[in-house]
């Protein structure tokens, strides 16, 4: 469907396109933020899904890779006893 969106089955409404114009910086920024919030939500679901830390951390890093294209990362945790960050 090239430039047409079906509204009612059997009917279509044309869409006005501005071909060649670069995407607005605000739109790009908002799309990136939406991806980031979606990833954070998915990660929150992973954290609550299992008690196997190694599996969860692996799944978290895989989510960052598949959704945001990140190739490297570390998981850093706060040690509640010492107050220090640990990798």
C-alpha cells in the first residue's frame, strides 16, 4: 500500500508524504527515547521472571543488543553491605 492507509475495509485514504526531507531531530530523539523506555520495561520483566542471576544478566545484555544495537556491556550491582558498586 503505497501512500494509502485503509480506514474502512474496501476504502483507503491517501497519506501526504514529504519524500526526500530528513526526519526531524525531535522525532528521531523521541523514537530513541521510546526504544529506551521499551527496553527498560522488558528488562524489568526479565528481572522479575527468574532467580537465576546468570540467565537474567545474559538476557538483559541480549535485550540491549537486539533492541538498541549495543555490542558490549556490563552489569553493575550495588553491594548493600559495603555500598560499593560491583561488576
